[in-house]
């Protein structure tokens, strides 16, 4: 294979002193685990194990006894949590792939954080589906007896495919960093060093390897965008392909994708804030990133607001009989406080507050992002659950408990466990691998110096 | 005094139940006739007791369905000739065109419960068009998915997984390029 000599020289520049300092900064979090990190990991593990135990109770005692699910509300908090986790899993699309392809240089320190969040959340989202099914041992029946015409089958296929794509996107871009870990980290257990050696796949950093790696990363970056959009859209189609008035909407796919975009920006703000503070990465995750993420939040907030207007105000203008019960319930009925809180914190706050420069500083923006995430979780709850209480045929002569859904303690524990599981995977990853891609940042320092170094 | 009240209530209940049971002691017999009147399906229920037609007795008409009887309109009282006249709808579905029609007296104050039934050819035969049941469609079973749907789905899935497998192969190529040097 003939390799351009100039290209080869360019890759060699990674070994300069600037790169060495950067490498030390970015590898430091792997070398030592503080007491705080141990407590945090212990806490997340405890919550996750509590969820495993709750799931054991659910499966042994039966769903009717252990959950609030009844004949009318058959999709409860597991499904709304699944939608939230799928939204998080698009971080790789919105906070890495799109920025990478459109040459926004500030993506470089963020890309791996986004990829890890994507992989962790899609893993937990897949688990959520199985928990919701109730009979995980029959999962393979979906493939044996499933109909290709069914959105449920599309969902299973796209979740599995997206999971594999996330693994590859994360892993292939990680190979040079694994080699860096192998060569520069010494005070680690033998098995860990052996793991770096095996996973680095004989990486030497020669020009041919760089060429193959960059080409593959580019292909996967292009692939993951339609795949992520398909994942989110199919999740929306699970609802919109039904005739239930609250879900029967042609707007649902785009509405869900736009919501995910906003949630991924909020997630990245919190993740960047946490890693910056805990791992002392202020030189790499700078205030510039918060400024950019704040601007992105405003943009995504307005797009999401636009789709919300389509989703709620257009049916409200017509107020047909089928929609009336549900919409009045949300606007002025028993869900009103809940609904307007979600609109305020989940749409109005992220669309308006970060317009002001002071609100795009790390702490204020992180507080806004936290509000957006909490509101985002409840938004999916409002999409999935209240609609089921208004079936096409009126509810008559049924026990009172069937009319209203309240998640049980077991359901809430399992949901908390999936969130804790996502955080645990991200945390454990950051303790074994560089959470910021050393080579991508180094490359950015060399190629996009003006933008990154001279920003303020 | 309190015990006396209870005694009085019990006596009244006993007397009431005895009176009702004696009052319902009379037997009644229903005879059903079916006729076409000006293209209408008319069913007449004649109620006689001790050989005498009785008037003002509520008769209910119903038609047998799969699990239970479907009421046909409201109950109608017999006239002075002891006949209750019902118009039977002409669009009641039936498998072979036959309908089992029931007339009954129930909970009457004077007469005991009575029932009569008859078979008549007034049903509308429903012909189900199942000719398309084996056609391929979105709503069909897994073995009858539309060909275009299967082909396009497999193409998309194959294309995406093709890229993913290609990416995995590139990882091994990276390893090979490392060991070659």
C-alpha cells in the first residue's frame, strides 16, 4: 500500500512534548481511584443490585402483584424510562458524529464522553424492554414468531443494531488510546495492562494503521447518524402506528428526535461538568465548551418547542372528541401542574435562559441541564401513561385501581437501577480508559489550533 | 318493644312472600306464530291461562345468539285477545338463515314464568368474503408479509450490518498491519 509521505509525517507529530503533557493529564484519572470514586461506585452498585432483587421479586411473584400495571395501563414507567434512555443514547449522534462531520473542532474532547453515554444508555434501554416484557426467557420468540411488519420487531432489530454500532464506534476510536495506556501506564495490575495489550490489537501508530482507522471511524460516524435517527423514530412509531388518539400522530418521529437532541445536549453539559471537576480536566473541557453547548441547547430547545406546538396545540385547536379528554386533562385537569412544569423546565427554560451569556457558564448551565433532564424524563411519562387512561371504548364496571396508574416501589427501584446502571457503566469506563480521546484532542491541537487555543 | 318490632317485620315479610307465591301460582302458556304482514316479519305470542286468553301480561321476545339470547325490542303487553305482536328486524344475521325466537314471561305478578320458542326462516345469511385471507399484506401473519416489505427490510438490515461487519474486519486489518511492520 502506498502511503503519502506528508501524511505519514503529519501523524508522527503526535509524539511531540505537547502531546506528552496532554497524555499525562488525560491518563491520570486511570492511575488512581480516590475514596470519593469508590463510594460513588459502591452507591451505584448498591442501587443496581437493589434493582436486580426487585426484578427477581417481580418475576417470582408476578406483575399483577408487584407492579401498578393493569388492563388499561399496560405500558408503565418501564416504557417511559426506555424512551428516556433511548433519547440519551443519541448522544453519539448529536454530540459526536454530527459535530465531527460538520468540522466543529470543539467536538474533540466531547466525542468519547458522548460515545460512552450512548453505549451505556442503549444497553440499559435494551434491558428495560426485557423487564417490561415480563417474560425475558421468551425474548427469542420475537424472532421465531415475530412479524416483520410489526414495529415491535423493528424496535428490537434497530436497538440491537445500534448497540453493536455504538460498541464499534467507541472501540475503534479507542484503539490508539489503548496503546497509549499500554505504553505509558505502569502502576496498574497486570491483568489490566494485559487487557490494554489485547484490546489495542497490535496498534503501533504507523501510517497504514492510521489510514485504516480514520477511514473506519468516518464510515461508522456517517452510519450512526441515520441509525440513531432510525432508532428514535422507530421508538416513536411504537406509539404512532396505533389508533390511540394521543399517539396517532404523523409528527411523532420528528417530535421524539428533536426531544432527544435537547436531552443529549443537557446530558453532555452535566457529564462535561462532572468530568471536568472530578478529573481536573479544565484545560480540555473549557468554558468554551459550555458556551457552545449552551448555544446548542437554545437551538434544540426551540426546535423541540416547535414540534411540541405541532403535537399539542394543533389537536387542541380542533379539540375533537377523541383528543378532548386527554388534552383537557393535561392542560387544565388533574395532570395540569405536572404538564406545565414539564413544559416550563423542559422547554421554556432551556430555550430562553442560555440566551444570556452568564447562563452559559459551567454551573448555571449545568443546573439548567439538570432541570431539562428531570423534565425530559417526566415528559416521556406524560406521553406514555395518561393517554392509556382514555381508551377508545369508555371504561365501565372495572375496579378503581384499573383507572389510575401509580408505579409501585418495585417498578421505581428497577427504574432507579437502570439509571444507576447507566451511570455505573460510564464511571467504570472512565476508570479504565481515557474519557477524553488523547489522539483526537492532540490532532485538534495541531489542526484546529486557532479555534481551541485562542478562544478567549 | 324492640323485639315486638322485629316480630312484626318478620310476620309482614312472611305474609308478603306467601301472597306473592300464591299470586304467581297461575300457569300461562305461550304459543308463537310467525307471519309476513306487508313484507314485515311479524311474530305473535298468544298467552292463555286455563284455556282463556289473558291480557296485560308483559311478554319479552329474544333471539338465540352464540352465548345467550339477544332481546328484540322492549317487552310488549298482551292485548284484549291475549296476543302480543312484535315486529322482528329483517337484518338479524344467521349462519343458515334460520332463527330461534323465544318469547317469555318473567317476574309477572300473577303468572309463573313461561317460555316458548320457534324456528323461522327470517335470518340474513352472512357471507364472509375470506378470499383475501391468504393475500400478502401489512396486516397479514408473519408468513404473508408483502414481498416488497421483506425485500426492502432485508436490504436495509443487510446494508447496515454489512458496514458493521466491514468495520470489524478493519480492526483485524489494523492488527495485521501492526504485526507486518
